[in-house]
């Protein structure tokens, strides 16, 4: 397990709200996810600001576009100093992102199947694969491309680890402590189970950011993992 495997999702409406949350969490965690909402509100300048303050940034944009566009976008993100960038686990997209980040410390993560989706959602979209088999297919494609890491549900992380081997970074959203509200996530697990099954990093949002005392909640989760 990574010394502190928590990535706190700054799924907030403004740069000021994000800054306030980072201040409230202090040194309890230094890795943050910036997703579509916050990136649309604050742009790449907030990413650079967080990096300048010594934080690591997981830029969760889930890129899926023509190869040249993805390549050039990944290059821009690399220049800003982000640690992780997500793309959909489509071979052309993954290859382009890896080309774009070449020579930098940016790691490209492939998104397999969103944790807000279940079997009924896949069937409605015309997929004949089960969730598990579609995840496995996309992971094998990512391995073939030489991708740095995978984003997957904690329910699939053990199987994903079997496919990737020990060196691929596995990041799991959909992680909630027992009794915490699952929100719009459908395939969830506890932090301890996700780490036991092979996750390197756990993305946790509302359980922390909507807590009465976010820092205390982070420390409680870390204690939960340690025990």
C-alpha cells in the first residue's frame, strides 16, 4: 500500500471552495483529484497553483477524442505538472496520450467502466459483455499499449491486478467506509478491502468533503486502513 493512498476529490464549484478545502485538510493528505466541474470553473491555473503548493494532482478529464487532439492535450497537462491524467481505455486514445506525455513525469490512467454504471446500464448502451469482462478487455488493451495505470471499481481491482501484474498503478474510485452514503456510485467497496485487493490509490470525495470536519474524517479513514 502507498504510505498515504488517499486522493481527495475536489468536486467543488469554484477555485475558492477548493482552496478552502485544501487548507482545511492541511498535511493530512496532499493528493487531490480535479475533475470536470472544477476544471471548467477554475481551469489549468488552479492545477498549477496546487502543484506549486506541493500537492500532487490527479486530473480526471477522461479524454476521448481523435488521437492528435488527445496527444496535444496530454502534452499541455504534462507541462502543468499533474501527476495523473485519465483517458478512456480505447487503444487509439491511450497511445496518443502516452505519446503526448513522453519525457515527462505525468502518468496516464485508463478508465475502464465508470463506477456509476452497472450491468443494466451496459445493456442499455448495447454492450453484450458483462461489466467484469468489459473491464478485463479494456485492461488487456491498456497493458498492450504500455499504459501507466488503470482506474477501475474496487469490485474489479483484484482481477485487474491479476491481469496487469504488480507494476501498474491502480486507482479506485467508488470507495466508501462502511455505512457511508454511496451517492451515485453503484459498484463500491470499503477502503480496506480495495487496498487488500491491490489498489494503490483510493479516490474519496463526498465522504470527506461534506464531512463536518474533513481533516478528522481523513484521519479516521487512515486509521481504518492502518487497523
